[in-house]
């Protein structure tokens, strides 16, 4: 991860080298400042969110946060939270969440997100759509002019049954945007990646903008075989961006 040279404070002439992971941690710690005792918290997934979960665990251990209930967005976050002693529950028991903190893969100027390159988009979307507040935490490499604009994957979770057929329909849907749909694989043998929910992920790559995001979202969800997609439209209430020039907090 490339080092970034940033001022240690706005008035300081002394600079420190921060890695991308440092930036993720700075954004995560800032987000945890929004957490209050007694909250039901959505616990995100990924290398940025894991810093927030670790910080919440630390504050609970220090007695600075009390009566927290965490709702994990993946099995891996569930395991991390258990190891930190964070009390956990689920959406069935707590259908309203006070605050969720989670990362993203892309953030557009309107705070729409692409999520799911980490594979947990379905549970993340279930948890984050049940939140009063959703604070998204990213380093500045995640900022894009439009969703899909990074040239990296926009993930779609699909059922395994005839996934090639579903991938083909997805690719055809965005033919004008130069879409290529690829099954996500993992491991040395290139086995299909399987989500926490037992499904596959088809990653969509675009050469051009997909246009109206709501239209695109509805069209994807209208394909039988699609479970959910990784566009999180109008869901983040705040995005915290850690970058070369410090922290930026963008709110709706
Ligand atoms: C989760 O983790 C995902 O929705 C997103 O795919 C990913 C971001 O990962 P990282 O914080 O490791 O860049 O938030």
C-alpha cells in the first residue's frame, strides 16, 4: 500500500507518512465518535469496517460504551465481534438499528455507493436499510465521478442455478455501457466464490456510465435469478473520507 504524505495537523509543518490502512483507521475511528451507549449498531465488513469494530470492542472493554448490541453484516464480522466480546443480535430481534458503520468500494458525489467487492453485499444491504443512520467510511481512493467509474467490479449476488444464464442477461442489460459480466472465483483452483448466503457473485465491469442508477437498479432486480446488487442508492446518511489533506465528512 502506497504511503501518503500528509500534514500531522492543519497548522503543522511536520508531515507524517500514512499508509492506506492508516487512512482507513482514521475514518473508522472518526465514525465511532457517533456511537453512544445503548445503541443497536450495524457492524460492517471489510478492511475499513474492521477498524471500527475493533474500536467499538475496545471502548466497550474500557467501560466507555455500555449496553451496545451489534448486528453483524457477515460471518467474518460476527467472528471478529465475538472475539472482542461485543454483545450480538440479529434483525429478527432488532429490526430497527440506530447506526451502522461500514466501508464501500465506490462513493459518487451524491453519496451513492458500490459495495460488495468483499462479498457481503446482501447482509450489508439488509442491515443498512434498517438503520436510522448509516455512516460510510472510506479512504479517498474510493471516490468516483459516477458509480462503475473506477473500472472495477459492480457485484451482483445471484442464485447458483443457471448462473451463466443470469450473467448473460445482466451483460445484455448493459450492452450499451460495454458491460462484461464475470463469475467471481476464489482460491488457486478458481472455484466459484460462495457468499455467506450460499449464492454466487457475478461482477459487472463497465466501459461507460450506466446512466440513471434507479432505472439500472430496478432492471437488475427484475431479472429472475438475481438476489441483490451492490449499488446502495441514497442509503448513506454520512460519508467520512480520509485522505491526503485530512478528514472530510459529507452528510445528506
Ligand atoms: C464492505 O467491504 C463492502 O461492502 C465493500 O465491498 C468492502 C470495502 O472494503 P475495504 O474497506 O476493505 O476496502 O464494506
